[in-house]
C-alpha cells in the first residue's frame, strides 16, 4: 500500500464526517480503547508514516469502509454499500441464530465461540466476492434449524 494514497483516503473519511483530527482521535480512544493522538492521524494523512493494520482496522470498523478501499486505487461507492450490507447480514445472522436450538451434542459452546471468532477475525481479509459468499453460506447455515424441525416433524 502506498502511504500517501492511504493517507489521502484516511483524510477523506475523516473530512466526510466533518471530524477534526483531535475529535477522531478522541472518538477512537473512547470507542476502541486505543491510544491514538492527533499527531499520529496527521502523520498518517500526510503520508509521513503508513498506518498499522491494527489502527487501520479502527477506520474500517468506525467508517464501515471495505478493506478494498485502502488496497485498491479506485473504489466505487457501491463497494461501501455492499460491505455495509454484508456486515449487517453477518451481524443479523449471529443475532438470529440460536445454536441451542440445533441440539447438536458434539458442538460445545467453546467450539461455537471459537468458530464465530475465527469467522469474524477473517472477514476483513476477504474481498467483496468472498464476503458475498460468506454471507450466502451463512444464510444457508441459518436455515438448518428450519430443516431439522421439518425433518423431526416428518418422523413423528
């Protein structure tokens, strides 16, 4: 990644929200318990230093920006919309799917927690096509409960 191009993109996101550097630093520190200063943001935006992956993740989460926004030279506005939709779908699935209903004895709570954490930690590494596939697969997984209930009713 070119530090000057990334810096311009960071600056664009901040200005789009009409945030000062100080306000953005305070927001990140309050929301994410980070330790970002106004001067750090200035150094990133001017291209003096390349932002770390850890701090870039704060921008991605706060501004709901797809990772491709920072890795591609040109990103279409629809990429943001697709990313927001996919992330909302993933959050909805986690909220709606009650694994206790599946009644799968071999799948422990620790295992489920591990799987969910692994999925969440790797979502940002996927490109838009990968995120769409994960979203589609997640919807299929969410239908397992309905399928199992229908099969159970057939057996009775």
